[in-house]
C-alpha cells in the first residue's frame, strides 16, 4: 500500500526511500537495490555472510551494519 500511495506503484530506488517503508530494513533494501536495480555497491549481510567474512578474516565483527561498511571500504 505504501509503494502505491507514496511512490505511484513504483519500487523506490534509494536506500533511504526503501528503508522508510514499513518492514523494510537495510538487508532487504540492499537486496532490492542489487537484484532489481543492478547496483553493484549493494552488500547483503546475513548470517552466512557474517560467518564467512569472519572466518576468512575479512572482518572481525558480528554487527551487519559494521560489516557492510567494512566490506565497502575493502573494495
């Protein structure tokens, strides 16, 4: 309903617009930005990403937002 009323039925294409929708967090917004809008800067951090990036030594954290920021810097 929010997409229809606030965005004329079009899926928003920015992180801010997506996360302002009820029930949409950073993980979902990144998924939409990457898969729907083909934005390569979108990093989806889930439990598997957290586990593997820590195991590979890419990050030393458990918080998705911090891991996402560290992975963006590591590019």
